[in-house]
């Protein structure tokens, strides 16, 4: 007889997104089965950058120090023309922290970070990990979803309350439920090279896009001891041709780089978004739901944001604290955010991927003039705050990320999230006592545990003219206002009938 196992959530795919989701669900006490057809993490060059919000998720998973060992703080990003003139750029200080309590941007080496995420999942008692196990098909049942998978020992049947396809760009889970991808009309072939540098390397320390129509090139310092080049392929060039060592060495010659080639791959960079991210009890996340060109370094970031958004909602639904309707807020909140970054990446890509010399000359003139006039040459990269039923739309700060003040004393650094812990928070400076709630951590800013952060939390509340903020488990602000009103509105948002029925 075919073996049968059951779980609350089946995570298909243990790339960075599936592993983050499984890790967050495990921390919330959910029984997870996680399968991946591969036995190890993806070995070829992919993500090289992530941002401060993602570092906050790694912190939540208890992996901040492990991840930091594979990163360096990104200190600048410039688009230069063939002559070296700066067409567009941004920079930040190495020590500067974003409001989330981490550096704005990090460069990193993806495989060891993927492995750290996977190790966290392998160590979690409530996660059953089956590697070498390939999703084949699914069908909805009265109680949930029945999945068939091919395991190393034969066919496996899995009964899951919910299935999340984190199974990458080709997503068999997405295919199985008939979700289509909308094509955002960007599709360019690039060669990607990761190299090991020697001590004392003099390669650029900032990220560069060399907008040379002869060969558009990205030059990126990755994690410690590593460097990345990406070269746009010219019409007629084949993957076999550009992956040859001689071809690569010729491309690297102008960089005068004393490096050892570690990994190489050819990709088509494109922009795609799934039309639906949920079909009943089946959801998709990460590259399965959206893909972006890498020019803003946001593909994996978007997927990890998906995992952070979805994990607490699934946990609340499965623990009977929220209505399944809450899961519809996942796409409502995440899709506009994802589209903002894809629009930015495609705009950046259109600047970079110009092969026509006349077009390139016109672009240079226009961008240099815009820069001289202090005008912004790219669409804004700041996504809109969340709206919809998952936040108290209309209250100041709703749908923004709540800040994470940082306190440094001696050699010790303390961050707000480590002090307050997981789950939702009601952070209040009002004298009005918060109604008791077993599921929300209610804390006043004059509480001694918040002493190191009091000033910045009060300043944040004052700027929004608010007595209190209700902060969701993904650290986005549900809303601001009076504590009792916020708790009522939070129960309503989760699905009032269910929440009210609980003790
Ligand atoms: C050149 C390049 C540069 C990039 N740069 C950046 C960057 O700087 N910053 C950034 O944030 N992003 C970047 N990205 C994007 C980033 O790499 C991806 O968005 C991210 O790795 C996707 O993660 P994922 O977990 O969704 O999918 P994947 O990492 O693809 O994981 C999917 C998993 O599903 C498994 N799987 C597939 N099918 C099945 C099945 N049938 N059964 C079981 N398991 C299955 C696979 O084995 C795999 O482990 C870049 C991408 C490229 C190509």
C-alpha cells in the first residue's frame, strides 16, 4: 500500500522562500511537511543582494549572526556609461541603519545562506523534511488537499490542510492548480560569473552597472572574498559559447582581476506575475508567484516577504484564531509591493540593456541632464503601504513597517524585536489600560523593558498622533489609535466570529 503522511502545511520546495516559510511556521508551532526534489541547495550563482527587511526576517528566525558571516554591507550602486560618467547612483554609509534596525542593503553569497535556512528547518521538531521527494500532483478533498509525491522509496501520499508551492519559477504546484503568469514584457539573456577574490583585491567596492552598448555589464562585490560579473549576451551568442573559459577570460581581462572563477550560468532575466496566488487551500510564493529581472536585487527578497506575510496568517487560521478569508489578504498586500519592485527592476533593465549606440547616446544625454537637474531618473522604489482588510486602512501608519530601534551599550547591541519576541504587539503610551488579551503582547512605552527604545517609540507614535500601535507578527503596522479600538478592529480583521468564540 502507498505510504500516507499528514501535516497542517505542506511546503513544496526548500529554496530560500520555502525554507523561510517552513521555519516561521515551525516557530509558530505548526506541523509542517517540507519536500524538495533536490538533496542540496541550488549551487549556481543567483541572488547577490538583500535588504534590511529581509535581515529582520533572518533575525526573527534566529539566523542573523549566521547570515551576517556571508554578507557585506552594500555602500553604493551606480549606473555608468561607457565613458565612466555616472548616470544615476545612490550611496549609504556602512554604519547607517534603516528604521528596521539593520543596514539598508547587504551583498551576500546565496548558497550558504540557503543552507543555513534549510538547517534551521531540519532542526525544527515540528517539521518533517523529505529531500529527494518530488511533487507530482494534487487534488482537493473535503478535509484539505491530497498530494502525490515521488520519494526515493516510491510513491508517497500526503494529506495537508494547506499546500504552499515554493517550488520556483517552473512551479509544478502553480501548474497543477491552473494559475497563469502575466508577462511584463522583459526578457534578456545574461551570462553570470561568480569569482573568488584574493586578499587585498582592488576590485570596485560599490555595485556597478556599466551601461556600455557594446557589452552591458554588472560588477558586484558579493559576500566576503567573492565578486560577481554579469554580462549581457549579444544577439547570436549561444549559452555554450559564452560559458567557455576562454570567452569568460576575455570578458574579464579589462577588469584586471586576479580571481578564480567559482560558478557560471546563463539566465534569461524576465518579469512575470501570477494572476492568482491562492486557489482554495493551495497557495504559491516566491518565484512560483512572481519573477523579476535582478537589477534591483529583489527577487528572493520579494519571496521572503511573501513567506513572512503568509506564515502568521496560515498559523492563525490553523490555530483557529482567524478566518480562512484572512488568506485572501496575502495577494492583496503582496502583489502591489512586488509590482513596485518589478517596475523598478524593468526600468533599470531598460537603461542597462541598450545595445544600440544611438539609443545609448540619447539615454546618456537625458540621464546626465536629469542628474545635473537633481531629478530622479528611475521610478520610486518605495512600495506603497499595505491596504485592504489586513490593516486598519485610514489610521496613520497602517500598512507601514514598524521601526526596530537599536540600543548599543558597551559591545552589546539590543534590538526591539528580541526584547518583545514573536506574535502581535500592542505598543502604547496611553494611560488607558489595554484590555487583557492572551494572544497579544501589550506593552507600554514606560515599561522598563522598553527603556532603551522609549524615546524613538514615543517619537514614532507622536509623529502619527497616536496613543498606540498594533503591530502584526510580520512587523507591519495593523493600525494606530486607542488600544481598545485597535483590539476590536484586529479581531474583526482576523475574522470576528472566530476570534470572538475563543476564550
Ligand atoms: C542571476 C540572478 C541574480 C539574482 N539576484 C538577486 C538578488 O540580488 N537579490 C534577490 O533578492 N534575488 C535575486 N535573484 C532572484 C533569486 O535568486 C530568486 O528569486 C530566489 O532564489 C527564488 O527563491 P525560491 O525559493 O522562490 O525558488 P528556488 O530557489 O528556485 O527554489 C525552488 C525549490 O523548489 C524545488 N522544486 C522544484 N520543483 C519541485 C517539485 N516538483 N517537487 C519538489 N521540489 C521542487 C527546487 O528543487 C528548489 O529547491 C537573482 C536571480 C538570478 C537568476
